[in-house]
């Protein structure tokens, strides 16, 4: 059997930027074992398999695999899948806005795909998340020791370090400038000696309320004991926690907020995530995540019958 696949750069409008995601738009006939092997062979952060489960042309069953195994939910694959369905002709764009449904392991995700002259544009999906916010955090001295920063670089005027979990706990740390986000280096020995491991947080979301680009309102980066010292992984998984973090501050006004988060910079694989959040002062928060994608490669996977 032959299976067509596409590799898209996600949360960007330029190749060699964003996160690379593989999509098999017609994966019918593949079982979990073969999907896991394909994802391991492609060795990208995520590989997406789409199945035509019903006669509804706008509904797809979606399964996501990393090289290490299946993932129940991920945001990058939603952007990549909607884009690939459009460019492959599996979904025809006849209206400025096309509604899709992706059935992930956690449930159905509603997706809006905008287009112009039949070409895909912004892809947006919504999520409602519950959060736990803990104001206890390691001391500033400890944070600086395991991030390689100076005390003066931490932002305590508008924000402060907090622990936030929407199912996966993050230590969210604010700094003043993009330069601090980019130069930070995780120190495992200092981390192990601090109070951080006791908080259950395994990843640090380091951010600043500035960007080198006028398109973005924040620049963010993930670091931690399971992330390479020079790595700059996608931040999509931490976005719900980041939105809940922003809403945990009293100065964040009630209502709908629209903003953009940048990951990386012009010298790295820069991503741009468009966000809307409805802050009602409740534990449950509705967020809408949007982004673009571009085609990087396509090919055929040959599997023995």
C-alpha cells in the first residue's frame, strides 16, 4: 500500500520556520503499530494520521504520534491537518470560511479554516481549559541559578513567577527583554538543588512582554530537565497554561483579549501563534488558537501489502 504524506511548517508563513509536522491525509487502513513505526521513521515532533470515519466531508478522525508514541491532544497537528486537507484537495474551499471537525483522543475539536481565492489562510480552533494556579515558586535566586540569569532580568513589576497547570504543570517565569529569553541556559545541577523539583513542574515557560517583531506581543521559550540545553522546542503545548497565567493577575481586565506569542527569532525557527481568550474570572477559560502553515515537502510512503 502507498500513502501520500505532506510536511508542513506550522505557525509560520515562511518555510524553514515554525514547527515541522507530517500529515497523512488518507490514512485509512493503518493500525496503531504501523502509525507508530511511520512516526518513528519520519522522526518529526508529531506525525498526523487522518481517517474518513463518516460520510461527512468536514469530519476526520485524527490520531497523533511522536517518535515515542501516541499523543492524546496537540495543537500544531490541527493547524497542519487543516492546511494539508486544503492543499491536497481533500477538502475544497468554496467559501471564505470552512468549518471542520477533528476527532482527537480527547474529543472533537471545532476548526475554522479561512481562505481567499481557494487558498488556505489562518486556521483557528478553540479550547476550554481548567487550570490550577499556585503562587508558590522557587526563590528568585534559585530561578536565576538554573536559568543562568541575573536578578535584574526578572520582571516583578507587572508579573511574577507562578506555577500553572492545565493537566501538565509549568513554572512560568517573566523577564524584561527578549535577550534574556534567548540567552537563558538550563542548569540541571542548580535545578536539582532548588525547590523546583518539589513543585512537580517539569518545564519552564520563560517569557517577556516584548518582541523583536511588531506582529507579536510576547516572546516565549520552553526550558527544563528534559529539553536540550540549546533546544528551542515549540511552545504550543504550554499556551493554555500561559493564557491562564495571564488571567491569574488582577490587572488583566475581564473580557476578550487578542494577542500574539512569538517563539524563537529571525535566526531560529520562528513561530507566531495568534490567540484570543475570554477572561471571565473563572477557573474555566475559553481560548482560541490560530496560525498559518506552509508546505515544505510531500512524498509517498511504501508499505508492503
